[in-house]
C-alpha cells in the first residue's frame, strides 16, 4: 500500500450480542498479512468489548491500534470523537492496512457511513464494506423485536397503523445498510432456524443481500474483507427509517452500571441475569465479575435469557471489581430493582 492509497475500513454492525466482538477476535487471529486497527464504540460508560479485544492484541494488531469510544455514539459525535480518533490511528508510526469499526449494538450505521464524506477523511479512507451480523437463533424465534406478537395484533386490528418498535427499526436499518449479512450462532439455530432467519432478512432487505452462516465468529476473512464496496459513494442505495432527519437520538435505550461484591456461585448470578430478562425485559448484560477463591476474572455476556460466562484472564494487579453493564429500553431501566436482583446472589 502506498502512502497515497486509501485505507480500507470495514464497519461491523449488528444488534446487541449478535457476535461482533467474536468476529473481530477471529479476524485478529487471521489477519492474512494485514496490520489491523480497531475502533470499538460501546453503549454505556463502561467498556467491555475493547478490553476483550486488547487481551487478544499481537504484532498484527498491537494494543495501541485498539481504540475504544464509550458512552457516545460515534455517528452522533463525528467532529468531537470519530474524526480525531481516526486521524490518530492514521498517524500511528506504522499505518494500519485495514481498520475495523465495531459499532454499538444500538447504532444506526448510515449516519456513520455519511461521516466518511467529511473532507478531513474522505481522501484518506474508503468503506470497504458494511457487515451486518444477525443472530440466527434469535431471528428464527422472532426475538429481534420485543413483544412482536402484540405489535402484529395491533396492526391487524387497525390497518392504518404502522407501529415500529425501536428495536425493529435498528435491525432494519442495519440490514438495509449492509453489503453482507452474517448469520451468527448457526450451530444453535440449525438448518431450519437458518432458513427462517434468511426469510426474515429477505423480507426486510431493500435489495438482495448475500447471507453466510457463521459459528463462533469463524469465517474466511477473504470473504468479508477486500470487498471494495466504496460504500460511502453508495449511500442512496441504503435506505434508513431516519432518512431526512438531521440527526438521530438513542433516547429509546439506556444503560446502568451495577457494581457487585464478589460472587460465590456464578450459576446463581446467571440465573439472576435470566430473571432480569424475564421479569424486567433487560436486553443485554455484560461485564466482569470477581468470584470468591478464583484468581481469574469471570467475563459475563448475556442476551435476553441466554447467558454465557468464562474465566478470561487473571486479575493480576487489576482491582477485583465486579461490574456489569445492563442495557434496556429506557422505560424498563429501574436501577434499584436491577441492583436488587443482581446483588442478591452475592449474599450482600
């Protein structure tokens, strides 16, 4: 790559917990000779995904090439956050060959795509492609929208109504902006689930999109990197619910950070997280937990009632602080009730 060549950028979008970070970890482990840089945008003041990726840093993607922007959607803070961060990545002593941007699960990708037309970066970067990750198991079960049955019943009762929930709008905008859709958790969905998920996406997509099944983020990087889509020049083909708006808000969603004591039994905590999803309609829980008697920190990731946890690395010199980020639609955020549910398993 010459100094005059544009650096390709891949935007990786997808709903909460779809598998964006897992895919990026796979790409880091299989760079195919590329020197990568990664920009992670999280929803909420406590970053988790960036920390996970930094633990995987190596010569092809060193720690200084991984930048995290928390508590602010980069498509809403272009001048203040996004452009300075991108310029810092391009000013690294060794310029990256490819930049990966992981958007927040609540982000709309089109406003970010428009940012690549800003004079400060349009001559130096090109959007190689927009990758949308969709949870095939969830789609097959209709879980990308809350209480979808009630919405459909309302539509059936009154043909003049066109109610869209915030979650469905996010999903549809992500699909509409994509060059490729990756169907994650293919092993959990099975063939029937994958077929159902493809049907959902076909019905929502504004044009025919290639769809590829994926398990644990494993996919050949040659399939999704090097698309040369120049997506910033193809914005008109990517419709959005927010076309015509000067900006967009994330007021439909909110997050709360819960600090916990050490936990004795991780499975009891996992059941508490499932209770949150079941009774308080929490969308996503993620963070790190200290378990009594264990030298390693426990990474907790939950989407709805599906909870995954694993010991990812020793605490070492880091403070043993248990902290979870809880994300939900704004009217479902009750910090007192959430904390009461999560703290109970610790016995505090």
